[in-house]
């Protein structure tokens, strides 16, 4: 009669020894094979059996910077391709830079030779350009998606941001020599009629990625400080229900367009053209932008959101509140047209 208990104990001991050497001591499969006079293939099979028999249990502990639960909730609720979330920082500038670094790291992984990135304005977008790409240089092109005249602060000017990004990755940049906004319809049309502006925007429309910021509608918003919109206009936008903007295209909490006349000032890609870019990365991490981010997510423009933990959680909480108030309305998020 076979001594099955003895055979099991012997096999369990071998599996345990082999697994301990491999997983705990860091020995290679070749070293283990030599020590036990086994083939390397046999060691591989023993390691597999150790996992199947429960001798080895592999647990992946999520790094706190990854925040996968929040990311997955945002992806599921808003149909995103990706959510990128960093831990909170007490300093606003440090927070923006942390989000910028996360987006830079993401681009470093996904950008391929010959790709084009359309670049919008803003401090959050600008933060991406301050980080060097770690992998080998790729010949990518960075193109403004909206005007950036010399009067604009170079930190938020898409022409300057494109230049810094190109220097970081070893690619090339283009400039769009026009203001971001123009109230005079005839003058605005003259910019669009310019061959140089038309060619640059044409390349932006064909981009593989776009970097956009999410603005708020406070009287201290970047577009107000830059002189593009007045504080009075922001008040009117808030009264009309606006909660934020993407390059001057204002929207309400449901992602619907607000005050069409403001859209008619933009010298840049339209909302439909932005939506046509396959990977639109939106960035925002300021504490006052919860509703701005929520509205932006419901425009149908954003594919990838980059933000911080507190903002992500606040957006999820605000979304659930709006659903409760709507009586659990299951209507899909509205598109921004």
C-alpha cells in the first residue's frame, strides 16, 4: 500500500522550499534547479503548483499614489478611458505640479514616434511642460489648439507650453499667432482666414492627444485675470447656470452649452473638433472646481481626467447628490454641442 501521506508531505516540503527560495530569498529558477538537481522547466512547474495548492499567495498592495478605486469609479460613471489621480498637497502650486507630473509620466508611456499633441492654455496644462520625459526622444509635434498671442502670460500661453513640451521630449512645436479670444466678429474671422492659422488648427484637429484645462466661473478665473472675460460677464454666466469652461466654451452642470455668444470669441478648435481628437486629457485640481470638473465630465469631450484625491471624491459625491435630486434619473450624461 502506498504511503500517500508521506508522499504528500515530501511534495509539500519541496514546493515550500522551492517557493521560499524564489519568492523570499530572490533566487533565480536556474539557481534553484542547480541546487535541487532539477531542470529549469521543472522548477517553473513546481512554482506554478505551489500557487495552485495555496502554498504561495500573491497579493498586490495598491500604492497610495495610484488610488485605483477612485479611478475606476470615475471611469465607470463617466465612460472615461482613463483616470489619473494623485495624492493631495496642501499647496496649490505643488498640487498642480503633481498632476502635471502624472500627465507627463502618462504621455511618456503612450506617445509614439510621429504623434501629434494639441495643447490648450492654462496653469494646469502648463505644469505638464516642466517635467522631462524619461524614455528616449520621439519625434512628436506639439500644436496649439487655441490662440496664444504675445500679450498672454507665457505660463499659460499654449505657444510657450508647446515649445517646452517639444524640448522635453525632443520633438517639434508650432505656434498659433493669434489671440485666444476676439470679440470683434470680423477681426476674429480674419484670423481664421489666415493661411498660417488655418494650417496650424488643421494639424491640431488631426492630433492623437489633446491637453486641456478646466476653468471655473469665478471673478478671479484665469480668463478674467488674463483680460479675456470681464468679472461682469462671469457673473452673467453664473446666473445663466454655467459652472466651468474648456478654452472659453462654457457649460452647465449637465454639460450643456451656456451663452453661445462667448463661444463666438474663441480662436481655436470648436467643441466638436476637440471631441474628434481620440484622447483628450483634462486637468484640474483646484478645490473650487468640483462642479466645474463634474460639468466638464458630462460634456462628452473628455477621455482622460487627471486630478487629485479630494477633487475626485468631491466630484463623485456631487454626482451622487445630483442623481438623488433627479430621482435616480438614468438618462446618460448630456453631450456638449
